[in-house]
């Protein structure tokens, strides 16, 4: 027991030295280290849930606001600095200090012969380790796609004396993520799934499909930088079994009808209305085909995504990327705010959906990676997205829209555009797809404040790395490029 407590204390302190702000500890709502016996179930729950009060859990990788702004899903109605890329440095400290550390403890508890006894009651050791590894891979993928080169191979190793971990090149991080996911699924056994599992309630079949879906998404991310590797990994992940393609296995965080773990969008609208739907998205969803020569059906998802304006009852997007003075001249009654259906207290947060997987398969088929008809995958993806939002009965009419109807000559553009719509409110995932494909064709904020004036393609490291991990920080900046919004990550090529 003394050995375990010493290990936990060292891990927390070291994690804080290189990857957290001291104030983060004030927000931890459950402290498993204060119990008399380590509880692997609580540690796993913390690795998934934590608390909306600190604005992060697995769902926060999806609903984080900055990603929504980069891809022009949303726009602020008043304070537009985030819309215009004023913020440069973003912190990944809570990921390292929070879920990654807790999940590492789950792995260690189930590996160390002296501590395995404390994990016996929480599922088979192999399954607990597998779930922790899958979640770690998910978080690391999210982190590397935002920051590029990151602490990875030396992260979470304070007990081994590594207090200032090096930054691994993104290519190596991707290699590690892929290997970890394969290792995790291979070790799943026929024993009990873990307790404390707030995603799948210990269903290991769902965890295996989650892991393979992460692999599929990560593989496609490599399409422009290493297509052969991307094809190979994509096909392997698909063959190993991803989520079902009928929305029955959409991976989502189910929020609760109680304050601590409710839908974050509901919280954001409790005191004031800030987040409108951006004109970029609204205009696309109610556009006309053929340059306005032929009227077409409005996207039936728009009334779900956006509320009608108070002044006209129509759908009007907020002008994206203007300064605060110009935003102040636009009345709240004249623009559409985020749809009420998406900000009720227990509305789910979608992490991976059938629509996203089907659009990925459509692109893979169009590239010749997999068998099957790209058009059919594409149509099925749109139908899945419409079904997800309860408007599937509009599909037969909507698919005749000349902007939407599949055109092999525009296949990649159409897949990219419709995937962007389907990923609504999964901002950072959509941002990664936009950087990879260039679709949709987004115009930067007119009042952009970053050096290039272009849409950011990366986020800068937290100041704690510069101040407490200086040698490694200087090395990664020298290798990767300037630590700012305009330096591309490895897989983002022209």
C-alpha cells in the first residue's frame, strides 16, 4: 500500500510540473487517491466522465467551442475574439493531469502483482487494461491532431524519473496509437467487462468496435501524407469490425438530467445566448443549385441545427468572423441561435457516428481502397445523418438536390461537404477533416488576428511547456516549426 500511494503522489506531482496548472486540482470532483483502497472503477469513470463543471470529459473533445468556430459551424453573437483567432496558446494540461493519468493508474493497478488484488472486483484484468488503453489512444489522437508533436512515449512516466518528457514526432505518435489499439483489442478476453464504464457498461464488443473505429478515422487522416499506409490501416480496421452502419451503435456520451453531467450546450445558454449558427453553414444548407437558377429543398437538418429568428421566423446565420463592433450592430432577434433540440439537458454528445464511418467508406471506395460503390456509401451516409436527427423521411427528396446528388466528377468535394454537415458540433473532428481535404471551401474570418490571416491549422502549446520543459520545447519548435496557429501538423500537406 505504501508503494502504491507513493507512486500515485509522485505521478500527480510530476504530471502537474509539466502538464497542468495548479488550479486544475480545485476542479477535481472525485479524488480516488483519498480512499483507503485504490478503486479502479472510479479511476475508469474519471477517465471518461469527470465533471462538466471543469468543461472536460470525453464529450468535451467534441463540444469544445473553439473547434466549432474554426470550421464555421457557430459564431459568437457578441464577443468574437475566438472567431477571429485571437487565442494562440491552448492547454492540454487537463488531459495529461486528468483522464490520461487516471487511465494509466488503471493499467498499473491491473499489471502490478502487488496491486492487482485491489482491481479484482472491477472486471477481468485484461479487459480493464484494454479499455484504459483504448481511451488513452482516443485522447492522444485528439491531442496530436490539435498540437502536432506531443509528449507521448515519455508521458505519464514520472515514477521512472521522467518529469520533463520529450515531444514525439506526430508520425511516431500515430504509429503508437495504431499499435496500442491493436494490442488492446487483442487482449480482450471472455471475462467480465470493467465496472465504472460510463460509455458501454462493460460491453467489450462495443469497446472493440470503438477501437477499430478510432483506427479507421486515424487511418484516413494519413491519406495525403502516406496513402499506402492509410489504405492498409483503413482496410484492416474496417475488416476487424467498426460500429454498425444503421445508427444503432453510434458512440455517444449520454448526458444526465442533472447539473454536474448535463449537456454543456444547455449550461452555456442558461445565463445568456452567445452561440449562433454561422452564416457559412446556414447558407450552404439552404442554398440553391446551379448558381441560383433552380430552387432546391432546404437541408431538413437545418431546423434541428438552428432555431428560427425571432424577427422573421426564417433561418439566418450570424456573419462569421467580424469584429465585436460589427457583431454588436447585428440584433440577436435577426440571427439563428443553436437549435433548442441540441441543447436540452440530456441531449447526447456524438463521438463517432454511422454517418461519419459511411462517408469515410465513400471516400475510400472513390480512392479505390475498398470494394463497393462510392455513390451508395455516400447516399447511405446522408440517410444515416438525416435519420440521426429524426428527418430521414425527407431523404428521397433531399438527395435529388443538384448540389447533393452524387456526381463522380465532384465526388471528393461532395463527400467532404456533406461530411462537414454531418459532423455538426464535433468541431475538432471537422477541423481535422477540413485541414486534410480542403473541404468545404471556407473563407477566413474577415477580422482575423493571427499572423497569416488564414484559418488556423494548429494550436500552440501551453505556456507550462515553455516555462517548465524548456529544452524539449525548444527542440520541438526547431523541428516542427514556429509554435503558433499557422504551422501545419505532419499529416496536413498541400
